[in-house]
C-alpha cells in the first residue's frame, strides 16, 4: 500500500524514538449530553515506536465501543480476498505493460528488482494494485509492520462485543479501485516518483503524528498526495470524512460512549472529521 495511505487506509512509521514520550492527538467531541473521542492512528509502525499514553488508555477503558475504519481480522480479510482478485488483477488477458507503456514498465521493473518483488506477478495486476504492492518494498525494508500498528495493538485488547467498524473491507477496496485507468496510472507513476524519498517522508509524517502535531502532519500529507488524481483524493479523504461525520452524529444522538480510531490524516486539515463536526455545531476539545 502506498505510504500515503498508511494514514488513511489500514487494509494493508518512524525510526526508533527510544524512550521519548509520544502523545498523538486525541479529541473529544460533544453535544449537550454526550461525547465521543477520536484518536488518529498510523496503520503500520516499528516495534519500538512509543505512542501509548495514560489519557488514551483511560478513554479506551471507559468507552463502551471502539470503532476502527474496518475489520482487519484474518477472517474478514480472507472473505474479501475474491473481491481483491476481481478488482486488482486484469481478467481480460492483457498485461500491465500494455496499459502503462514501455517507460513506466521499465521503471516498475527496476523497482521490483530493487525490492525483490516478482515482476511476473506485477504484470498481472491493474495499475492501482501494482502501486500498492510496490510501495510495500520500502516499508518492509525499513521495519514497519501491521503487527505493531495502532489498530492491531488496540483491537487485540478488546472483546469482540466492543468492536465496531465504520466501513467494510469491500468498501475500502472500492476507494482504491474505483477510479478510471488514467487515475490508476497516475497513482502508479506518483508512487514510483516517491520511492526514493519514501523513507524520509514516512519519518516526517509519523514524527509529527507521535509528537501530537496534526497540522504539520496534514501539510506533509497534502503535499505528498499532490501526485494523485483529485478523484482519488476525494474518495480517500473527503467522501469518507463526510460519511463518518454522519455516523458520529448518530452515535452522539443515541448517547453512545465511543472511541473512534482512524487514520491520522482524517483528523488534520480544514476538512478533518473534527472540524466538520464543529461546523455542524458540536464542540471539539483537544485532550492531548
């Protein structure tokens, strides 16, 4: 998955910070008689990244329900596997090279060789899937793993009846695969353009996240998304934020004590979930 998506989609970062205290941003959003909490996450982390805090753990303990973007359990991912193949692989006999041309194919082959990703497999994929796959190379090489990501760690601590999900895995696949061919090729080209600086960009974003600087994170993220087609940006960020706001309004209306753990990029910038809720008259308070 492209590293940009590590702050937006978990279906699928930071060098060691030792004992440095980490306090990623946590908000409380309230109406007249109830509140929900929102915590920005990173979906892959190194094992030595510090991000837990007493404030977060206190909220986690008292929330009746904890919502994640989607179900990351093995069962859920296996169930969506047939759709992944349907949406991510060419089924008409054409190779990826026929869709993206010689120059981009050569660049992809060079990256595949560098990260030991089989080119034969990439050639069976659609451009968005190839982009997602090739971007895992620098991440794995740098030691970032889903096993240490925020969602994986927190979900393992919760009973099943406390788990909630804002989207299905199938919906998340549709956000990536929903664009036309030109949009997908732009995603692949943008991914290849940033492979060499991916490590430093990840470090900057996750450092901003871990130090509780969502606006700085948002600026870096917005700059990195510049190579993506606007339609994909809208699907990955704008449309999903708007949908989550609707769901949160329902939670507040029924006085549900809920903690939402979503990609940090969704809680940064002018169209963050928190700002959209504030625009609807709810009050937002930064807890850490």
